[in-house]
């Protein structure tokens, strides 16, 4: 390559880098605008007075459209990749290696007394709390395409009705408060089949109260900002700039939770009562 060709090559690369930078700025700007749009509409719904106290509050239907998008994305992504990394992504965005220390949990399933000493930062309150798939926000991660197909064939059918209580050994759902959605940890494929067919209800075995995290994490539409007390391996504050849609929607769900902190009355009565008892 002579000098003239070299400089042409160099200028071409610089131009491509500039284009990539401009494209990244455009994507970032679009994320910020989408974030503002969603938060503004969530605020609008929460400010409305024209809501019957007997109805599911529409904010949870609003949240459901986001959790449904994530769930469908997770399922369709499994047809491309054998390993679905949403659980990792969720933990990464919310800095769960540190943030878990600030989450207070209420376990609502039965736990033998001799096993309770193994739990930390947890209270126990045995109570069955049910949620209807048709109106409840839930994130499910059907990570294996063949298991999804088998579940669609065999689960929530006329001969095999879905029953989350009967098969509770395979169902593990946590309620994320104050974000207002359920996160499925186990039973992803069977629950996905029941949800797609809009058949049945499910239950939670734990409520995770994330309220304290709002003092340490902020999402601004482009990046997560973490400002925990310094750890032995990390000096805060640090930032994480999002790179994909799912990270945006994790941030949106988190910030809708910030709006809901002072709106405890919109949550299901059983959730309200247990959170109040756990303060």
C-alpha cells in the first residue's frame, strides 16, 4: 500500500467511525425520548381520578404492555440462541451483585422453622397471593425453544389444566415492589403456555421490596447511575450506558416504580398489607 492509498484508507475509517458515533448518538436520543414518553404517560395514568376502586388499576395494564414485550422477546430470542441472557441482563442493569443487599424480602410460601435461620434480610408470612395472567404484569423467560413447544402442546389444555398451586414445586415467582410486576424464576415454559392461551392464574412465593434502591440507582433514559456506598471492589458513583431495547425497558420499569412509591393504595390489597407490615 503506497502513502496515498494509506491516507485514503485512514480517512475512510475515520469517516466510518464518525458515522458510527453519530448513529450511537441518534439511538441514545431515541431511547431518551421513548423513556420520556413512557414515564409521562405513566404519570398521566396515575394522576387520573376517573378510576373505579374495584378495577385493576390501569397503571398495571400499562406496565403489562412492557412486561409482555419483554416476555415475547425472550421467547422469540430463544429460537435464535440456545442461551437466553435476560436474567443476566436484568441483574446487570440493576447492579444486583450490590443491590441485593438493600432488598427486603417477604416469603409468602411455607418454610420450615429449622430452615428460616438460613435466610437473611427476610420476613415470613405464609399467604396465598394469586394473579390472573390476563391482567397481571409478569416477566417470563422461556429460554428453550423445544421446551416452549412441548409446553404449548401439553400445558393448559383441556386434559391438563394449568394449576400453579398443584405444581408449586416447579413454580417460582417473585413480586417486584414498587415496580408492580412479577418476575418468574422457575416454571417459565409452563407459565408461558398458560399466559399465551390466557388460561389460569399463578401465585407468588416472595415479595421483594426494592424501595431502598431508589436512593442509590437512577435511570435517565440513556444510562443507569449507581451511587451505592463504596465497596471493597468498586468506587461509586459509576454509570452504565444502555445498548439495547430491553435495557431501556428495564430502566422504564424501575422508574415507574419510583412513581409508585407514594401510591401504595393502587397495589393489590394483599401486597399493600404485607408491605405495610414489613416497613
